[in-house]
C-alpha cells in the first residue's frame, strides 16, 4: 500500500472523508498528537486500526466528533460531563460517558463507557465535518512507540500501512488529551493532559487524579482509558528518570552518563549548564515546552542512535503531571529519587 502525505486542501479533505466513509484509515492532525482514524460505527474499519498499530484489543479508543448534536446517537453524558464539554470543547479533553448500542464493542474494548472528544485543530474539525461520521482514533504510531506530533513521525511508523496522512504541521500541545471520568460525584482524571485537575476543579468544585496515573496497572486491573495498561511512548534506548532537586538530579545524571558509552540527557534548557559538554536534548524552559517537545525528543534520540536516555523529572503540577505520566510509562517506571 502506498501512503500519501497531503496538505489539507479541500480536495484532500474530501479524499480523507471518502476513505473514512469507505472503511479505510486516515491519519490526521489534532492539537494534541496525530490521530489514526476510522469510522467509529464500522467495526471492521476500527479493527484495521488495531492491526495497523499492532495495538492490543483491550486498549479502548476515543471517539472524535465535530458537533454536539452527534452525542445523542453515541452516548449518555452526565450533567457534569455536559458542563465540562461546554467549557473545554473544542479542546484537549476526553470525557467518558455511558455508551449507546450504536458504538461497537471493539471501540471500547468491551467497556460500557466510551471516551468522547471534540478536537480544536481546524484540519481535524473540517475532516470530521466533511466525513460526517464519528471517528475512532488513537495516536497514529505503532504500539509502544512515542506518539507522533508531525506528519513525518506518522510516516515513520505507518508507511505502507495506511493510505493517507493529512499534514497539519506540528501539534500544539504534544501530549494526548486529558481523559476524565465524569460519571461519579467527583470527576477523576485517568490520563492527564492539557486540561488539568485545577482547571476542572475550578469549574465543577472538585477533581481527583487516579492513583494509576503514576504506576503500572496491577494484573487484572481494569483499564478504562487508553494509555494505562500497556507500555507506551517508549524510545528504542533505555530511559531512566531522575527526580529531586536540580543539583542532585544533575549530579546523578552526570555520574550515570560518564559510565555509559552512548547516552544522551533530556533536560530543561535552564539546567543545561549543569551538564557541561555532555550530549543533551533540550526540553524547553516551561512545563508546556516540555509537553510540546517530549515525544519529538524521544524520536530524535532514536534517530541519533542513542541507547541510553537520562531524563530530568519535572514538577507534577498542572501540565507537568501529563509530562511525567508519559515519561514514566516510556521508561517502564524506571524512576530514581535522588
């Protein structure tokens, strides 16, 4: 199969819509990462997502829509869910709702809830509008690999596996959407993202973060959100995260680096002087920068052939929790407190 990358012209969007309605896969940009979409109501098309990604079937997908009117046929949102949608949609928030029978079980991994999202990226919104079908989409990468934030990243993993990639430039946020369970009395974040606990609590009065965000799931434990059960976001080299004060972390990383043959350091720009002339991949200056650069940096480490990655932890406040969640899973929870 030839995989084409097209700029999102009117003709390309019509082609994407035709493919989706015909049961094929299309990779498309969102404000978080690139998604790999199929018609969410076509079970056979959705199964093609799992095949293209080598994705385990017990990992649920998120359904993307462009208009609130599409909700009625797909799910039963709670009052809290509707308040959150009205405030944060279009945007990087996925809300779990009770699913309706129209949504195939393959989308939800057999769960009775479905993750609903309305992206804000103009290309994603126009594609969804023109296709006029709800689109189930995980990130457009091979399973376990870092999520793609450019069309080139998608092509690295999906070349020959899908017919079309819409190129909408680099993703703004760089980490996947927040996944929020709003079915109970207090909303619970299952996967952190750009919509933070503080932002949700300001709107509805309280918000909790699932303790599974920063630990692997236990054997047999349910995975109601993507990105919880299996290894995710991993570079080819071994990644270790160091957590502590900047000085203590830098000392530990320098010590580890100096005994490794092919290492690189992932660090915030303000800390780079602490590492002298050692090889580094800068992560920007702020937590938002770190989120934006994380997956691209992991892929760059692969391109350069580094077999050992030594990363600074960041604060787990606000969007930093999303960064640490992704890094910890990429590192298979190899985190050292120093």
